[in-house]
């Protein structure tokens, strides 16, 4: 069965009854904060380092040492760095999935990850860090 044909377009000069398209809702559920943090990525293929470009309660943008694969599951460790020194605060480890991949103009691997499994305690850690980073800007 074929779908119904679209309605005919109005003749030239005829008033249009079409309404403007509704605004497209934002896909992001959480506000991103531009923040640089040291990160470790563990995949089935090995472990390597990265730096966050941005961070939210739902995920992170990463500049990575090696390319990731879209859809790949990773363990992501986020390390607080204050004044170029890694903090004594234990890192946050979360399970994430690679949502998109790309590269910088210089050819460095870049990716966005979405946190898949996150506890209330981990979310509280993120909120605290995001709040501190947001205030320091």
C-alpha cells in the first residue's frame, strides 16, 4: 500500500494556509560546561588518555589520543586537575557509549560520549565539579 500523496501546493499568489514549522526541541537534556579535565579511556582494544572539551551530567566531548568507534562502549575516568596538578580527589569512572566521532583541523581524534550507567553518587560528583567549574569561569 502506498502512502497518501502530499496535498497540492497553493497556486502562485494564493494565500498559503501552511503554518511555520514548530521549533526543533534541543536534544541535549543537560547543560554542557567548557571544561578541560584529564581523562582515561578504556576500551576492548586498550587504554589511552584524553582531555575533555566539555562536560555535562549526561556526557562529555573528548580530544583523544587514539580514535574511537561510534557506538563503542567505553569506561571513562575523569581526573580533577587543579593548577596543572592532578587532585587527590579520586577519579570518577563511568560507563559510556561513543555517540559521535570526528577529528580536529589538525587531525587529532575527537569524540562525544554519552554516560550510560551513572549512579546518584556519580551524578552528585559531576554536579559538584560542574558547579565549581562554572563559577570559576
